[in-house]
C-alpha cells in the first residue's frame, strides 16, 4: 500500500508556519481616489485563499496604501511557476499606479531547484540558513511567487521520494519472495532434520534394546549353566534313587504276590457279605411294608375305636362358678359315678329343679324334680382344658388319617363355649382352648409321620355366620366389614368340596401363626351385650383347617377338613333379649341363631334316620359343614351349661337337645384316600 501523498497546500501552510510573519508596519504611501481602492479590493480577492491560510499565524496584515502616483499602464513581470497577477484596469489614478509598480518592481523570481538524479534524495530546503531578502509586507505577489517556487520544490521532492519508495517496495517484494523461498527451504530442512533425529533416536533405542537383550541373554546363559550343573547333580541323585527304587520294587513285587493271595480270600468274603446285604435289604423292604401295613392297621383300629365310641358323640361340660356369682344350692347338679366306681370318668349328670308354680293339695311346695341325662363323657366344673383335650386328641388325629372331623360347642350365652374352643387370656398355657391345642397336636403328629415318608400341609380359614351372612374373620385393612361379599360355592365343576369366596385361606405351620389368626378373629367377631352375658357372641364362628397328606414312596394321598365350631348362644327370646334402642336387632339375631340351631338338629336327625333329603341348605351353617356332617365324617358336640340355678331352664333345654343328638347314629366313616 503506497503512502498517502501530502497535499501541496498543507506543505505550503507548514512552510508559512516556519517562516517569519510577513506583516510589515503600515506603509505611508498615499492612495488617492476610488480607483486605487477598487484595485486593492481586487488584489484582496486574489489573495483571499492565502489570507485564510495565514489566519492562524497571528494578526491579519494590514496594507497601508501610499499616496504616491504611479504610471497607469505598468504591469508586473511573471516568473516561472508563479501565477499571473490579475490585470489592473487602465483607468486608475497616478498615485495608485505608482504604488503598484513599486511593489511589483521589488519582487524577484524564486530560484528553481536543480533537478536531482533518480537514485538520490533531494535535500530539503534550508529554512534556517541564509535568509532571502526580505520583501515588504505589501509585496504580496512576491511572497506568493516565493511560495509557489517552494511548492514546486516540494512537489519535485515528493516525486523523487515516490520513485524511491516504489524502488524500495520492489526491493521489499523481492526480499519477501526470497524470504518465502528461504522459509520453505527452512521447513524442508527442519523436516529432514526431524526425520534424521527420529532415525537417530530409533537407532539409539534399538541399540539400547539390543544391549538389554545381550545382557538378558548373558544372564540367561549364566542361569542355564547353573541349571545344567544342578541337573547334572540331580541326575546323579536320581541314578542313586533309581537303584534304591529298583530294590524297593523287587520288594513290593514280593509283597504284591502276598497281597494277591490275600485278595482272593477277601473277594470270597465280599461275595458272602454282598449276599448278606441283599438279604438284609430284602428284610428291610419287608419290614417297611410291614411298618406301612401296621400304620394302616393302626389307622383302621383307631377309626374302629372312634366308631365304637360313636361317630356322633356328645360331651357335657359344666363351667365353674365365677367370682361374684351366687353359689348354687347343694344337690343342684349331681355327677353320678360310672359303672367302675369313682375312678371311672362320669358319663351322667342330674339337675334338680324346684318349680314354685307347682304345689300339693295341702298347699305345700312340690318336691324338686330330678332330670337325669347320659352322655359319652361329662366334665364337672373342676375339669381343666388339658383334661378336655385329652379326651378328643384321638378324634383330632383322625383328621390326619383322612377322616372329616367336626367339633361343636353348643349352649346358652355365658356357658363357656368360647372358652372351651379358643381359651382364656393369652399367655396362660393352662387356659388354652381346643383350637390351639388341636393344631399343636397335629403339627407334632405330622412331624413324627414325616420319618415314615408322609408330608402334610395345613391351610386355615376362620369365618362367622351372622344373621345368615358369611363374614371373613381374618379380613384385614379395607376388607374388614365386607362379609356380605363372602358366599359358599363349590370349589370347581363336579367337586364336592365347598369353599367361601373372598375369604382368606392362610397356610400355617407353627403355633405362633395360629395364635396370630385367633387374635385377629377375636377382634373381628360380632359380639353384643345381652341380659345373659356382658360380652356375648352373636354369631357362629367356624374355624376350618384343610389337611393334605401324601406318601410319595407309596403314592398314597389323603385329605380331610377339621372343623372347630363355636355356636352362638342358644337361649330363648325373652331371657336373652337386650333392652334399649337395639331391641329389634337383638330380636332378629336371636331368631336367626335359633333357626340355624334348629336346622342343625334337623340335619342330624335326617342323617340318623337315613332320610333321602337332608336339609343342608336351610341354613348357611349346615350348608358350609355338610361335608363334615355326613356318613364319612366324625362329629363331636360339647354341650356347655351354666352351674347357676337361675339358668336352669336354659340348661335343661341345652341338655335335652344334646340328648337327642347323642341318640343319633350315623353310618361308618370312610377315609378320603386316593
């Protein structure tokens, strides 16, 4: 990019700033007339640009016009490089012409700068050397001529500098081209140098590797030499050992011959032992068959024993008098001894009833009436829970053998039915009821039979029947109170097994799980306050345990349910009716309870009489238990009575109902085996 040339006007302005000011003291030349004045105005118009350029130097130059006359037609000579002065009008006064002529006469031409050679630099004008002759302040044209000459000199100098600049640019371009070529050559040399250095480094590395390899080989050579020496020593040792082993081998061969002779005798002995082992295995198999036959015989005899006792058995249990209750009069309840004397468990109970409404002709009260009842077993008030369970333990075991078992607890409210079935307060082992004791007994027997190849599984459910509605007592969370959704259905098409829809069936394997289920059921069961009991059960609760057994070795399977039923209170309407706003609800509950209990009696009577139609469907209770009430089932009823004289009427009703059931006989039970 070429440098920007400086404007000539700017150069002139700089030169003017370096020169002394051309202001002269005002001249005293007289000027006369208007013509001289007009000529001065014209000169000022010509010099106006120069005046504008010199305003920054100080005060403006004032021209004093002399009053001397000058010739009219005088002209100012022009020099080379100077601008021509404006023509002066001819019609001027003598004084004005004389002044102008004197100004032009004193102006001299500026010397021209000599031409310089193209290769040299022009010397700048010497501004500080010998000063040119001073021109008067009124000699404007001379000053202008000087400025033009100086401007021309600077222009020539500028041209010279431009030429030199162009030459220098050409030289710079050539130098740059040479530098580019040198740079490319330098990069080529650097790449060659890097390659040579890399080759040198690679050679050094290979040399180092070879040196290390040489050292390694030397080291291995030394090791191999040492190893050879060791092997030579070892060879010597092995040769000595070989000689020793040869000696030992000869000795072993002699011993082997002796052992072979002994082995022949041992093989004969082993053959004899194998024959004995086969005989023992055959004997063991025979004994296993005999053991299985004995187990089947035990089950048959066990079932026969239960049949001899009756497929429908009735036990009577009298609860003890509780604290705060009145003591019954002597002789109110009697328990006559059995045929074998006092040591024989009682099977009879007698109730003495004094009826004040009856009297003799003389007006004296009638003597008390004695009511005698006979059952399979009678438990006086002092009988404990363990004694009661001991009597039914063999019946519970029949469920493991594949026989359906159903145990009822029947009686009026407050007679101890729930205590008999579930037990008393938690934590008291002596107060445990039949349900936890029965399951503990079943778990124990199943564990013993596992040694004979039997495996058992237990699934528990617990429901209640309240006002002919089935409800799940094991329901938890949001399922509580949804008993209306439970229905009794067949387990499948063509199946005789019944199941309760929407009820929980919980697998159990230990006593702790059973305790948890009983606690949950006790909290969910429907209870209400009646006149007979502060906390009375108003529903039938049915605990069902489905038992499944299998003998994999024999291919034998058995399945049977165990039903433990706590029936609702059996009292008549008036004594058990609660007072208050819930009278109608209690009345409806009592009617539903008595209706289901009556249906239970009718079903048992129909089974005993071998009737073609058994009214199982008349009650939800009998419909649910129909598979445990038929000819292949074993049934036991506990009739619970109160020891108080005030409850004698309800006690007699319960005893009469139990006597009717005790007189029923159901066909021979059959095991559910496959």
